[in-house]
C-alpha cells in the first residue's frame, strides 16, 4: 500500500521543505495520485514513455529536485520551499497518464486525452497545495510555453528538460 511513509522513503528530499503544511501536501498529492491511478507500487514506473529508458519516475523526480535545490544555492531570489515542492510534484500527473498492462507501463485511456501537467495541476489543488506549486506542475512541460512561468517554474522546466535531453542522448 502506498501511504505517507512509502512516499517519505522514496522522496528523501522532502525533508528539505521547511514548511510542514507544504511538505504534507506533497505527500498527499503523491498518495492521491497513486490511489486514483490504481498504483500499488511506483518504483518501476519509467519517467517517460517517449524514449526507451531505465530511469524511473522516482529517480527522475529526485534528480530534477536535486538540480533545482542546487540552483537555490546560487540564487537567493527563489522561494526554496515552493521550488522543492514543485520539483517533487512536477510529474505526479503521470500516475494518471500511465497505467500498468501486464509487466509494461503504457499510456492510460485517461492519459491519451489529458497530459500529466494538467492532471497533476488538478491533483495538487485537490489536496490543497498552493497555486504556486500547482503552477509549476502545469508549466513545467510544453503546456507552459503559452504562459508566463514563475521563476521557480522556469527552474523546474529547465531541470526537467536537462534530464530528458541527457536520457534521450544515451
């Protein structure tokens, strides 16, 4: 069963969020996504279905978060807690966009119609995460190209695409 303890063990960067309510919201959104998507475990979900990869969704999320955290070490004009929360949740919508079929993870019927930035935005608001975090989720991918991204969303967007482009090149 996926609960707050499971999420806390998988995403150790959670302890870097100082705001307790924000930290709890990050955990809640992952738990809700797992419940809604019917996931019993998430450690073997690939971070993308666009390219062959052995990088899991958890590993990708943690890498994006670690890169974002490192940027806060040289930029003091970013909201660190919001940035970390946004990085940790940017792909939570993939729990609805993907499904398991046998031993494979594939695009779900829902995911064919709604991409993860949109479903992740809705999940975030449903658990009470701030609009600032939800904005990062909605704006981290191509959907964000049509809006003005917050500074924190810019960071997550670029960290996410650094990860994708490097994985694509392998």
